[in-house]
C-alpha cells in the first residue's frame, strides 16, 4: 500500500551547492539500490574532488562573506525550527525513502528514525542563544573575556545505518553554532539526505550554508583533505576513521571528530529480571538489523542463569517478524547491501567453524534481497573471531562468566569502547560495573536508549569526541580570548 501511495514521489538525485541542484562536473552518476529488492531506485550524481571543491568554496564564501554570520541567534534558530517542521510535514515520505534505500522496517523509520531526527533539530535550535563566554580576571588594566564562535567550514561524512539521524546529529549542532557545511552522505543511502536538502532550501538557510555532495570514499577523502575545511566530523568504521586521522594533516591542519566502531559488552547477572534481560539483550543486538555502532553484541551471561537465558533467547528470536520492510508489521528488514550480507554470512560460518554453538538463525533468507535471519551463538569464547570483530549485523554472541571481577576484565578486553550494558537488581553491582567499564555509554537494565541531551561517543578506538548534548554543540565552537586594555582609572 505504502509503495503504491508513494509511487510518484519526486526524488532529489543531484548535488546541492549554493541552494542549487547541479550535475556532477564529470557527468558521472551511480545507481542507488533498494537492498530489499536489489532493484535500482534512481541514479544519483557522483560527486568527485572537483565537485567537493565547488561545494567547499561555496561554504567558505557563505561563512566568510554571506549573511549567515550576521544572522541573529533567533534567526538561526528559526531556520532550524522551520526545517524540523518541514521534516515533520514530510515524515511519511521521508520514512518511505529511508526504508526503500536502507532496507529498515517502515515502522522503525516512522517510530524511531524520524522522531529522533526531529528531536535533534529541535534540541539544537534551542542552543543558538545559549552560547556564553566568560570574563577572566587579569592583573593590570585589562578586561579579558572569551567569545564563542563557530568553528568555520565543516566537512561532514556520514554512514548508511541511520541516514536521517546521522544527518541530523551532524547538521543540527553545526547549524546552531553558525558553521557552514559540506555533507557527504553514504554512497548506499544518499536519498533521504538529498530530500532534506530540498527542505533546507525551503526553510530559508542562505545559499552555501548547507551543501550536499553524494559520492564514495574518494569524495569523502577529497573533503577531509580540502585546505579550506576547518573541521571534519566523521561517523563510520574505525578503519576509515584512522585514515582520516592520518590524512588530517594533508593540506594544513583541521579539527577532527570521529565516531567509530564498537564491540560492546552486555553483562547479565544471575540476579537479573530474566524477562527484562532477554528482551534488553535482544534490542541491544537486533535493532536496525544489528547495524548499530553500539550494538551489545557480546552478551556475557552469569553461569546460574546461562542455560535458561540461552534457550529463552532462542525462542524469543523465532517470534521476530522478518520480511518486506514496507509491511508495517515487519520488525526486521534487509541488511544494507550484498557486500554486507556476504560479510555477515562469513562471520556466521567463522563462528560455526571455530566451535560456537548456533542456536538460532544462521542463514540468508530467500534468494532476492539482503535478508539474514537474526542469529544467536551460545558457548562463544573470547578468542573467537565473532567475539572480537565488529560484525555490524544481526548476530548475538553469548559468553558464560562466573564472577564480577572476571567479567569486568573480559568486557574491557577490547580496543573498542562505545557502548555497554548491565542487567542486575543489585544497585551496588550496577555501580561497580558502570564505573569499571571503559565505554562512552553504559545502559543499566535497558539498552539502545539514547537521547539528544546526553553526550554520545566512544573511548579508545571507538572515537575521539562526543556528539549530542552540550558537548556535541561545543564540538562546533571555537573559543576566542579577547584582551582589552583599559585605563588605570578603571581599576
Ligand atoms: P562502512 O564500512 O560501514 O560502509 P565506512 O567507514 O566505509 O563505513 O563509510 C562511512 C562513510 O565514510 C561513507 O560516507 C563513506 O563513503 C566514507 N568514506 C569511505 N572511505 C573514506 C575515506 N577514505 N575518506 C573519507 N571518507 C570515506
């Protein structure tokens, strides 16, 4: 029904520069696919280094000379709020685009991605007039203060797992701070980002403030190394994040904010409410087809409840409705791509060959579309590949533990540090574990509960900055110190 209703929607497929839709200079396009059907949805203009250069110059001019710098805080907030209102007015269409381009269930697009997108824009709209410096005491006849200013031209590179949310997490704080932006959406999912581009024009952002260049890794690399870019904000794999750090010094210095991968532990103690623990672990791994950076994919279960947890988790997963993402009753849709499908199936085979016990799923569903059955392995040990590497798919590894000190040590024994979970009725135990875990967000008796007001980001190889909350806003701010000579008389 939904498919028919939106059959005639107009998709944006061009590059957005200076509030104008343009073709790529090379004339090249790339097909964007519906992973649930493997059919081409549209051909999108393929941005290259030359297009990035035009977009960065537009953003630079808009920052240095455009009206944006002189917009009052309430004018900037007005643009962001109008954008949020327009996204809300178009939410069914945006949810549909998100679902056909990403493969996620339409109910998730409507009830998770769209609300969080809206909340993020509205939250940061409220930040524009809450930018305060401070006065600093100084010896002698001087008045010294700090002034908070936008960091400048920002290059933003986002992934495909939650495209609208990632776009909002990047654009909203940058807009609120007064930056100008060149955003590169993931090559797999350019369509919702471009649709929001259309709404950005309608919302009244001046030309050049927000530019969107679809393309691949080379487009991202051109943006990350462009000499007129003051800051790069990236969400994606640790591998590419490290490359961006390496390249950050090319063509001059720029700030770099990274939100990267994870292999998050989720620790379930004997005293846990078992119903809660099973559903919490389930949400922790299977939300968004397992394509979540803080996915709680290493589920440590204490020996006393281990067998029951394993058997009941296997029963629960069999109730999860897998299938057509456009069916409003579907809970589990398609993976993003054939490449990702193959990668997940490889990890499943590796789990089996290394001796983990497959207790649910484990196969591709059907021959068309990138569907993988939600999969659970029990008796996983720390040395197995599936316990060490980020799979970014619907694969839960269950590991047995005996004592609290043992599990803390094992949970922290990873290069990642993005998310973590603890399920217990004992508050002392919860405090001990949350204090000991080296992770950016720890969920206690819940999982995957994130809010725009709280900082989000990784420890260790999972990242080097925070998004969301005050910290996410400050990431787009420069601090300027001003020292004014006064006369001795004023002392
Ligand atoms: P994934 O492996 O989940 O697809 P990636 O880290 O490869 O994630 O991609 C995340 C984003 O980074 C995408 O927009 C992608 O095009 C971009 N990207 C990939 N390689 C590079 C690179 N070398 N420099 C900058 N951006 C890149």
